[in-house]
């Protein structure tokens, strides 16, 4: 796991002082070793977090024959890859295995890879940038002033080009899904390589393509629970490959508990598991559930308590670190917990991310199936006119309006503000269906934008890739920790997503995964009612005076309508529109921090 950067300067005028700033900006991603190659008009830089093959021979940038590679991530099946190549790796490094596979098989080598990665390969004058199919590892690039530059994080590009600015034009994208959907970023001159993307840079020209695993994986087979369990255990085993200790995040819910249980069954010693709880708020606290699982599987368990002061301190640190606003409130307790885990010495963590999207863990999926039936109504003009004439701020109103307008109903579970909610909030006009622009290529690529398979697909692309995995990478890597997601193994996803979606969905959330988990977890965990992640962030924001601060920031920015903002603030006191409110607060505080720092 690492931080990577490359500069290609067509005129050979790479600025050394800019390079130093750029490398320094991402050193948190790889505190164990640093390396670079600097030649005329070319710079490869790398910070390494040593996890597999701790020897210096595995440091990067790595040269093999006439190729150079930078790899951020892990190729879990690197040993198997080495066995099928004509000339296997000399070191025990997954990086060397990946480069030798490319030199032997060309761009088709990605078919061999099971892992998470963002990598760069320079070979015969061509630069290849590649990102794993699920977007677990980030990769940003820019072409400016006859320079092509890319890096693991935006802050490194900004260190080289400090005059690149962000724009408020992308605020509607953020309000739609609390993030920015690749290829777009908050900065017009900086792009994000799409998950599964392959970029070739040659002769100052960029050529991009994408390998979309999920779009191609459509089938009718009914995958058995035992097959799911076997695939997941195999995936967990792959992700325990490490020369340092591996731990696991444990909430007490099904997903993280099953991953931890499988990891403990495979491991020869107790794994470390970690949970965060909330001082004075038992209704949000899952520590007792996590403890039951830890005792059942025999892990070495630690739990930490977060209070309002910890929340405020962690939010300030997170705001300072993020290159773009990210409106997921779960990022703050993850920041707090990652800090504690770093102190424990654990460098690798397993996470349960991806299970909800694959196994239909969200209740709205089932609501959507039912609502879509309204399209079949023969006489619906009266209802269409009624909904247009009687606005409601609730999202359900928007859902029915879309059905009667024959528009795409489900646009990802990540959607916070609908188009009309944005139109009421922002001091700019947001037209109906503006949010479809952000997911247009996915809709075109997938085809049928109704039904369970579409719900699962677009959530893998938007909610998972652009929010949950982005949060997981930025927060854990800020503390020099590598997070691995066993549910996002290529082989597992191909088989699960390629099975019959109606069978996979069933009549209740994650029934298939619960069946697969039998024998690993206690019945109380399997039968526990799903509880969406929450904690007292809105109570703490109100109790700390942050809402008054938000109003002051908005008065200076004039970004939101005062009456609409006041409406949301008042409703959030009663537990409604909490996520909406957090996203607005986080955005305003992020902007305030950047204005103060320039």
C-alpha cells in the first residue's frame, strides 16, 4: 500500500522544488520507505507502506527489463501469477509479479489480477495507468502547461500546480451523492480515473478505456449459500496474506462479523478486532454486539469510546486532510478509530464494505421494486398532474414523480438531495433530472435501469466506489493503515453479481448472506435486525454551536437560501434530514477551511 506520483514534462522542465512539495504531500500513505526515478522530463515517485515482502528489493519504483512500475495496493494472488508466467518474479513482491505479467501479456494481464490497485507502468515510451474494477485505490491526473501529472491524491497535484482551483459549479454533484463521481472532481483541471479504467498517455495524447466487470456480469443461475461461503472464505484467506499483523473492523453487524469470523477461523492466532462506541448514547452504541461476536470467534478485541470533544477534534483533522468534501458522517468515527488502531501497531485491516450492495442489504431496494409497479398504471395522468402541483420535501414524493414522468427512479442509495430539493436549497436553478447527468454513462452502459440488478450495479458504482471506498482509503491511509475488503474480490463479485438478481434479493435483506454465515456466527447476530450506521453527530453538531457557525458561513458565501437552510436545521433537531444537514455543514466547513488557508 503506497502513495504514487508521476510527472511527464514534454519540454523536460520538471521543477525540483515542486516535486519535493508533491512527494511531501502524500508521505502519510507510505511512511516505511521512499524512492524515485528522475530523468530528463520524467519523475516517478513512491512512498511505501511495507506489508508484503518487507525487504528493500521490493521498494519502488521498480524496474524489470525495459519496464518501470509504481503500484499502490496489493495483488493477493501474486504467487499464483508467478507460476503461470514464463519468467516468474525474482523477489517475493506482488509488484514485480504484476509488472512481469504486463511485459508478457500486455494490457490483458489485468485478467490475472485479484486485488486492489492503482498502478502506473512505463514501457517503450507509453505510460499506462490502471485502476482496479471496484475503485478501491484512487488515481487522479491532470494535463497542464505541457505537463502530464498523476498521483494517489489530489493534494500532490495541487502541490505541483498550486494555481489549480476548485469551483462551486460541482456543488450540485456533491449534494446529489455527497461526493463526486469519476471522472469529475471538484477541480475542473483534475480528473479521476474511473474504477476499472485504463489510461494510455503517449505523445502528449490521452486514450482512455474501461473494463466494467459488473456491466458484463448478467446471469440467471441461483448461487447457493455454501458457494457464497466458500468464495468469501477464499477471499478472506487471500487478504490475510501479509508480512505484518492483520486486524478487522468489527461493528457487531452481519458483514464485519462474518469477515472477522472467517479471518479468525483461518488465522493461526487471535486476530485483533476494533469497535468504536459513543459516550452517553446507548441507542447508537454497538459495542455490546461487537463484544458478543469477538467472544464467539475468540479475537483479541479492543473498543474505544468517542465523545463530543473527540468528535470535534477528529472533524477538524479530517476537514484539513480531505482534498474534496465527502459528506459521509461515518468518516469522523472512522478517523477517530484509525488513530487508535495506528497506536496499537496494526497496519492492515479487514472491512465488511460491499456486502450491502451485492446482497441487497438496504430496505429501499424492496421499496423501489414496489414503486416501479406504478409505471404499469394505465390511467395515471391525474396522479402525474397532482404530484407536479403538490410539492413535498420528502424524497418519496420525488420517487413517485419520477415514475409518473417515466424517468429513472433509482439513482443510487447515495442520493441525498433530489433535484427539486436542491432547487429549493441552492441560490441557483437546478432542473428536473439534472442528477441523471452524473450517472448517464452507467445508465447507457448497463441498459435496463429498472429492477434489482440495476440497483445493485449503480450502488457498486456510486455509493460504494465514490463514497464508502473513498472514505475508507483516505481515512485509513492518512494514518498509514491498509484496509482490505473481502466482499470485493473479483472472483466472488463475478459469480455473485452474475447470478439471478431476484434469487439473490429474495424477500428480505441479505437472506442469502445470512444463510452463508450459518456456522460462523451466533444466531443472535444472524437474526439481529439491521440497523443502519448512525451515531450522535447531529446532536453533537447542535450541542457544540456548529449550526450557528454554519449560518454565519452561509451568510458570507451566499450558497444556500436562508429559509431552506433554516428549515433543515429545525427539522434535524427532531431527527429528520440528518444526513442532509451533515452534508451541508461539512461542505461549508470544508470551504471555510480552504478560504482561511489561502
